[in-house]
């Protein structure tokens, strides 16, 4: 099992790190042995690919670049991205100031906007995907992408990957994949012809794929890339402050896992990563890289042995109790 880095926040307007700091972060990942970088054309409206390409300019032959296509968006220029980053910094300062005021006079802080235009409209027509890939390789500064994933398709489209074989013949794409948003979607796509990779949410909080998708992937010789190993940051937050997850629908289960981790002498993030390592069907485990310290810890955890049987059994027992009575896990 190899570790890969998800690049959703790379180049994002919400990322306060400078461009040079983000480039150093990517290169640190390579120095730590990371060889897979998972991005998408819609991440930062093209900014993630552009920054990743700069970071990998002299190391392209040593890494696997996976990008995604399927969302319709307007690419932002580097000048516009810098302007949005400044605006986001100002917005955070205003929000923090309002929060301080709210603590004394009861006013609610200003909310933040949603994901915006990058995640509203999809187009999986061969013409759009072809144009998207051509734009991606330009932003990435490369001649090809190792893996092209369909980005969160809502419905299964039979024969779509057959229609995209021209991209492979042109040398623009080496392998095809699907970035599924759910186990249900992965179940539909995993048997598709010409599929090489299926990416899906999988972790100690979302174990359903192991029962429904893994065997089909094995039969079809499809690689499984697991994301959300730490529950999208939920488990890391719980490790810092267990009360921060009190409103999460699986809060009682998270508390149970935290207790199990403590008894086993490890953090809940270690528990989660080592649990995934028990599943040999997973070829790549995608982790975040918000900072170099965060990156180093995630990579170090990925190198630890799989979780012992007794700890895994305790996790199974806690999950069984939760599924029977979600509010009663203690």
C-alpha cells in the first residue's frame, strides 16, 4: 500500500500559505517518499493543477499525477487567484472580529460562502472531457497524466470510458479511473470496461466499501484508492478536542474509537490509518497535507504496521453496538 497526497487545498484561495511555501510542501512530500498526487481541474478553478505542475517541474518522472475532469468551471488566472486569497484573508479577519463581538453582545458571526461555481455543473461528454484533459496537461506543465478520473459522476454512463480511449491513443492519459462520491456510485462503476482505478471514501468511519466494492475490484484488476481515511478531518479534530465532534451523527462511535485508541496507546489518527492498512485491497491511501508537520505525521503513520487483531476486534465491537443503537455507545 502506497501513500498519496490529496491536493484539494493546494492553490486554494482559502490556503493562507504562500505559493513558495506550498511548492516546498509538495517537494517535502516527495522527499518523504510520496509518489502519488491527486488533484482535479476544478480544484481552485485550475489553481491546484497549476501550482502542482510548478512544484513537480523537475521531478515529473518520479511521480504519479492523477487529475479529474467532469465539472464545468471557469479557470482563474494567477492574478485573480491572488486577489481571491487576499479577499479570503480579509473575510477571515472580519469573521474572527465578529466572533469576538458575538462573545460579548450575542450577535452571530458572519457565515462563509459555499463551494461556489466549481461544483455546480457537470459535463461528461467525450468532447468536454477531451478539452478538459488538454487544458489540464497545459496547467500541469506535462505531456500526459498518469491517471484521469471522472470527477464524481452522479449516474453510471455505460461505454463512456470506451469513448475516451482516444486520449490514451494520443498519449495524454495512461490510465482511467472514477472518483466516486459514495460507495453506491463506486459499486456501479467498478465493473466498467477499461477502468483501472476507483477512488472512494473508505476508513474506520466509512467501512462499507470493503463489503460491496473490494471483491469486484479484485476480479476486474482495478486499483482501489481510499480517501477520507481520517473522516475528512473529523478524527483529527476529535484527537485535539473530543467535544468538537459532539454534533457529528457518529459522535458516540468516534468517542468509542478515541477510548480504544487511548487504551491501545495511540492517537485516533494512528488507529484510523493502521486500520486501513489491514485491507490489502487498498493500493493507495490518500492523505491531506495542510502543513509540513501534518504531512510528516501522516506519512509516518502510513509506514506503521497494520492494526493488531485485538484492537481491530474492539473497533468491530464498537461499530456493531453503534449500528444496533446509535445513541448508546459509551
